[in-house]
């Protein structure tokens, strides 16, 4: 096997300034994937985070079809992905656990906000019902 091929570092995820996955950093990178003893040259079409792991949508350089595979199965043949830096915004390479922690933190904030809003709605309804009940009993 060629020593110049590099396996994707699945512990690192390239993300945008807003914390989302920087898909553009991975698009059109070329690599090799081994399938049942065959080394197939592929091009990365897209990337995603699924269940905490980085996946690539790949297509063969010769032939047809697309398939989602774990990034750990792809060995890059050209430059390793780096932050895309489009539109002058800085991009970061962060570890996958810190990316997941940031997503979890944002989800928790949204859930908390939703819970507080729902609580105030329910509290308002209860206050109206209690007030009506008191008025009925005073009559």
C-alpha cells in the first residue's frame, strides 16, 4: 500500500463558525476505500455526523453509484481536508467530542427555553382556572 495515503482522522471534525459541520471542507476530496480486497478510488460527495461519527458520501471515480461510509474507511490520496474559510469567516478543526458537546449544549438551551415558555403558558391557564373557581365559589 502507498505510504502517502492518509486515513481520515475521525477524532477531528472541521466545523463552521456557527458550530455546524463544514461539509465544503470535505467535498471533492479524493481517496481510496478497500472493499473485499479491492482498492477503489473514490470522490467524497458530502459529509455528515451520524451517531457521533463522521460519515462520507462517496462515489467511485470510475463506475456509478453513491454510498455513505464511515470516514475511517477512506484514505485520502490528495490533500487532507482543511477548513474551507469561505466568505472570510474563520473555521476551526475541533475534536468530535467537543463538537457533540456543543450540539448538546445548544439543544439543552432550546429545550430549557421551550420548557420555560410552556410552563408560563400552563401557569397562566391555571391562574385563570383558579380565579374562575374562586369567583364561582364567592357567588
